[in-house]
């Protein structure tokens, strides 16, 4: 099926050093342009030297490490050709309105190029997916149980619906393996509470707000702020003010308790050396 367009349409995707739109930098950009005049789509792809470290998580997800980028151009060196390739085209991507578009705009701004969205339409394919296939309890009940949910948002009705949905999931996925980015998971949805717990939780995350997590060596690291990716123990040993700042700000009780435990360990280590 051909797109019905009266202006060029660029689908694009960005890989970056991390997920922070303002602080992180682009390490790869790929663009496919569909032309309004009907000629064959054209493509552009470029690896980019970000000039800052790449987070461990980004390297694991993208497979791109500093060695791949060492001799690649900076964004400033290719900004004009990217700008010219996109020109006045509309933009499309997956989660692009929240990530790819604003990150690209920030990169252009840093090198003095005004990349405006005025008059330019943006299509976020993820939003189509989420709106057409809602992930609400009501939608799940209809999908797994084959019937409309009554009294939605009454607490007990919601509980009963959740019970019915889980039973429907156990029936639907019985004996079914899952192939995803983590490889093969054998029958992850089965009538086993531990298995369901393991499947629905990320063991690396230590709190529900996802402010703290474990690195690959099992050490607690920050998942936010200026120390993102840094080991908590190392940071607090050098910056005690940051510890007190967290305790006095609106962080969850989980985060504060973990910070207190790590601080106790640090103080215990100091005492042992005395």
C-alpha cells in the first residue's frame, strides 16, 4: 500500500547515549523518505560520535560502543546534510513525539540550526497502537474474557475483573513460549506464582519509581539525575550532601530506605578502618 501524501514523509529513528532528551546525545540516526512525487523512497543512515560517554544500558540495547564511533563525525559535522535530507518533510516514528523528535531538535539547536515543527506534521505510530489497542483493565477483560466489563472503576468489580483476566491469560498462553529481545522464555505465563512474579517484574529495579537499580555486577546505581549510571556507594562516599538532598526531597520511602542502608554500610566500613 502506498502512502497518500502531498508532502514528503520521513520515517526516522534515533539511537542515543541514554534516554534523557536534554542531556543525552545521538549516536545513530536512520531516515527513510517517502516522496510526494511518487519516486522511490530514499534512505539516510549515519553513526555519530556523541562526544560524551554512552550508558551501559544503551550499549547493551543498541550494540554500539565507543569503538564503533571513534572515527565517526560529530552531529555538528553532519547536521546540515541531515537537515537538507529532511527538508520540509512531515515526520513519523515510534514513540517519536516524546523522544526522537525533541532529541533531534535539541541537537540542531546546539549547532545553531533552527529546526521548526511549525507547519510540519508528526505521526507517532506508538500512539496509534496504544489508542487502537488500549491497555486498560476494561479492554483486557474484553480481550481475554470475551465479554464487556460491568461496573468499571468500582473497586470490587475491578478486583473480580482482574481475577478473570489472569485466568483468561493462563488459559490463552498455556504451553506458549515467548521469543523477545531477551531470547527464549519457556512458558512464562503459567499457573505458578513465582513464575508470574518473575515475568512481571524487572529484577534490576529496586523501587517502584525506578530511581535505583542494579548494574551487571549487582551493585546499586542511580537511574536518574546527574549521577545516573553511577554506583550509589561511590557517589555517597564523596558527596554526602546528595544523600541529605534525597532524604529531604519527594522520593519514595523505598528509595530513602535503600539510601539509609547504603549509608549505614559506608559508616560501618569507616569504623572498621579506624
